[in-house]
């Protein structure tokens, strides 16, 4: 089980706000009957058959074809397990990232990384009739940005050793590397629903990593 890094000296209000919105949305979804749940997913999720038409239309018409769903989909989860997994990774990797980038940078990574990941998946699987929901792409962007900014850090983990849990600090690049490898494997050999999910993870991770490398390059240029 992962645990967060050292406590941030500033209040991580962006992460808290994201978790709060996602949790409220999930409570609302869980309180509905099955028909209303499906309607909520279709209303707020990114539907590839609709989103894939963007580039054949003028920009002014994008809002009529679900442009905003690339963002709203990030806050809707179909299951509590999906939500919990995303929020755990958001806390572990997002706390130091928000401290490093500030509130504006954190919002940018989460929203732009997640929306672009959803867009790339919609373009890759335009025939998919079910909506894409969940913060997986956005959280993956956070993980990628973390690796780009803190490649040498260690992450605290509880490792099962027999009947006991042993706390250890593992290099972040090993933890993220194993996570990334798992996404790649499932992207290649997983079922169609798995392919969609893992491509979302891969796209978000790559976008977050690129953003972090650009931030590091800009910092070095200013310091130089």
C-alpha cells in the first residue's frame, strides 16, 4: 500500500477540491436508479463517436458535440474502486507536485492532461459507443509530471513480508516504471475495455511527463 510523501508546507486545496468533486459526483451517481446512472455517464462522459467529429467541424460548433465532456468526464467514476484507486495515486504523487507547481500549475496538469488523454483515446477508438469516464488520464498526467520533476525521489510503501508489513522507501522511478510497464502490457493484450482504459493512462502519463520536462527546461534557461 502506498502512502504519501512528507507533508506539504502549504495546504493542498486543489487536490482536496478534486477529491471532493469526484466523491460528490460518485455519491450522486450511486443514489440514482440504473437508468439515471446510465444517463449521467452518457451526459458527462466523453463519447468517442461524438468527440471524434470535432476536427471535421468549425471550432464554434465543438461545444455542441461534447467538447466540455472531455473535462466533465474526469470527475465521474462508474465504481467506488475506480474512484479510490485514482484518488490514492492523486494524493501520493499530487501533493509534492502541487507544492512544486502551485495551484495554477496543478490545475493545468490535471485538466489539460486528462482532457487531452480523453481526446486522444476518442480519436484512437472513434467507433466506441460507451462513454469514457474517470480521472485516470488526469491522474496519469500527474504521475508523469511527478517523474519528470522528481526522478530521484523515493516513495514510502508498506511491503508485505509474511504476516507483517514493512515500511520502505522505494525509488520513484521503480514504482512508476512498474506501473507504466503494467499499462503497456494491458494496452497490448487486454480486452477492448482494458485497451481504452490503458491507452487513457498511457496518453495522460506521456503528456504529464512532457509538461514536466518543459518546466525543467524553462527553469534551467532562466537560471542560466
